[in-house]
C-alpha cells in the first residue's frame, strides 16, 4: 500500500474537512449492505474476515531504522494509550471484528470516541472513553454538520480543531479503503461484484421458482381411459376446464408443499384408441439445469473477486490439511493484514500521535499502532521441540506441559516425584510395585530403548538422499534467518560486530526470538523455494514437506535450539507415511 493511499485511508472530522469536497456518490454502499443481508455468500465472506480480524492483537510500537517494529516498553505513554483503545482487549476485538465487515462490504466505517464522563456508558471505563464503531448508514453529513446515530438516537458531533487534538472532546474518525481512481471515495471487494451478486439473486429466484413449480417438476401422466377430468363438487357432472385444473393444483402445491399435489403428477385421461400406454409428459426446459450451473459459476466468480483465497468461500473439501494450512496463512497475509494495517494507520494518525504530540512526548512521530496476527496462525506440533528444549533446560516444566497438551493438574505430586526420579533404583522399583501393584500393560511403549523390530513403514523411513536434501534445506533456511537476525532489534548495533563471528545458522541460539517475531522480521521468507523440486524428486506432497520443514525451523528459532541431523527423520516421517 503506497504512502498516498495510506494517507487517504483515514481522516478526523474537522471544520476544514467538512467544508472540503465530499466523498462523492457512495450509493453503491447501500446496495452492498443489501447484498450482505440477502446473499449468504457475502455474509460468510464478511463474517470470516471480521472474525479473523477480531483474533488479532493491537499494540504500540516504534519503527526501527531497518523497518522492523519494536513493541513499546511497559509503562510507556504510547503503550498506555493503545491499551485503552476501545476500552481494552475485549473492546478492541469487537472493534476489529466490526471493521472486518465494514471494510469488506462498503469499504468504509466510522469510529466515534466520546469521553465517558459525558456519556456515562456502563460498558466503558468511568474515566476513559466510549468507543463506537458505526456504519456509513449511521453517520450523516448534511449542511456542514455531522450526525451519528448511536443507540437509536441522533448525536451531533462537533467540529474538531484541525491543528490540535483534544482527547476530552468527541471525535469522529472516518476509516476507509481508498478507491484507486478517486482516493477520497471508498472501495471494497463487494463493490466490483454488485452486478454479479444481483445476477446471483435472479438465479436464486429462478431456482426457487423451479423448485416450487408443481407443473414443471411433476408433469402430466396420460392415461388411456377417457378424456374427462374428475368433476368438482361445484360443477356437478360437468367437465373441469384444463387450465383451471392446472392452476388449482399448482396453487395447492405452492400453498402446501407437503400435500399430494406437490408430489403427484396431474392425471389426464385419453380415449384408448388415441394412446396405447401410459405416458409421462414433463414441462422442464433447458434453462432449469442451466440456472443451477449459472448460479454455481456466479458464486465462483464472486469468490475469486474477494481478497482471500477462493477456497475459503468455496470450501476446503478437496484440500488436504497441509493445503488448508497454507491457504489460511495466505488469507491472513493478503486479506486480513492489509485491513488491519488500514485501521492501525487510522488510529495512529488520528488518535495516538496527536495525543502524544499534545502531551509533548519525545519522538511522538515514531510511535504507531500496530497489529500482531500470530494468534491467528495455525500452530504446528510443538511437542517434539518442547521436549528437546526441556531436556536442554531452556523451558520450564509448565511450558512443556502446555506445549504437549497437558495442564497443571497433570503435574506430578510430591508422592509421585520420588518414584519418577528414582525409577531406575531397585529399591524404589520394589517400593513402587508394592504401593501401586504390578505395572499395567500400557497401550504405548514408553521405554527409551530402541526396539528390536520396527513396523515396516517406520523401518523404511526416509531414504538417505531425502534426509541429506532436507538437512541442507534446513541449514540454508537457518543460515538465511541468521543473516536477517543480525539486522533486527534482537541484535543491538553494539553487538552486531561480534555476531558476525558466529555462524549464521547458529545465531538464533544466542539471540532471543519470540514466535511472532519470526513472521514480523520475515526470517524464513523465501527459505523453501526449492521444496517443490525436492518433493517432486522423491514423490512427496510439497505442501506437507514445506509445512514440516517450516514448522521445525520456526520452533528451533523460537526455542533457541540448534539443529541436529538425527531429528530430520522424525520431521519427514509424516510426509513419507502420508505418501505411502
């Protein structure tokens, strides 16, 4: 997103803004909301993006010279301001979720901030602010005045001072995705699909009509036994009119879909000399099948017009779990993070920095509101790495239990500890047998000794060529990560000269790296570009191999553990077994 585009993505309501040029004709936004309420695919896409954004976390950060963003230290004024946005973490999650929908449907939303000592909202801190996220239908600009509909009441918003920020006055912030043709106007993925969605609604109506049509669905049975219809009670012995019978039965089927008229064809009797056998006539047209195909095509086209992978909307039924992991990661990168950046920029320019500047905070222009999407990403299996890190003494027993799926209630008691610590002592073993009885037959062999025989699939395992290739990929990835790590805040400038004397692939064992910082600093970007080639060479699933290697490398970096060749077979086993 370019600098001009970012600048146009947020504005605070001031006297200067309201007298300027308006946003133009945005009537399409009302149509977009109508589609959200009437087309389930639009609702699903907007809700998915909103729910994903709600899982992110906002924090105050400072951009370093190398472009990385360092979190504000605890107690810093910027951190305090960001922590209070929307009343705290719960309110921020709701705000992010609401903007996920607004930026997807109309491409625009409003933030109204009012001091709570004026509003007296029970949902906001007593001495804080009441934050409201409103849609474009709830905010009106007329005759140079701004009016917001809050809780069903019209609330006038006074003009702000364009030169300063008064945090004790009501503030209205417009946040939008700028249109590339006219940046003051909003844009959204739904906007370009409005005609397509209206076409989809017509096709839905056609399919509905086909389903409800009794005549096109059931047809007529020709019976060679006479030419009259059964007479109705009102007509006595007269013959019923053909059209009247058709309409009567059709109306019955529509009014009561469970009636026999909805499932049984109309019976028409003909002279025996005109028809020799029963015949079933239907009134189906080629458009019936075509309507279903056109509807599927319209849904697919709408899915491709979204800013997330189409498979998210169309379903992941044909995608394995490794592919689903990759698609979700791609959706976060392309569909979620840009919208988070738009909102974070608005809060930075229109809330955080003006307050810091007004309070005289040094380097106020370097602080910003930023986001963390690590809670959204699928976590790989960390059990093996956690066990290794625990054995090396770099993580606690609490962390080990957490990463292996246990909790504190599973921790050993004081009674259990002597038996565990002395299980190799004959006296302790005898005491343990006396206390607990004979050892039960466990469903899983937990001994550390290598078994005499192995299952065929395990015994085969990855071949030496694949092991060497994977080892080389991991080592190259850690080397590239180490080169990047030297330029991050984890390695202060005063220490970078010493860091050059350390082999890059081992640098992560000396410098602390959090899990989310692997993505934040892009340590593994581009590390696996040769994986598809290696996977094809050994007839493996490229997605599985990429995910296994990437997950292992991430865990090594975050845990500060050095790579060992002996662990490579266990990394590759899921892909090899899955291929077999």
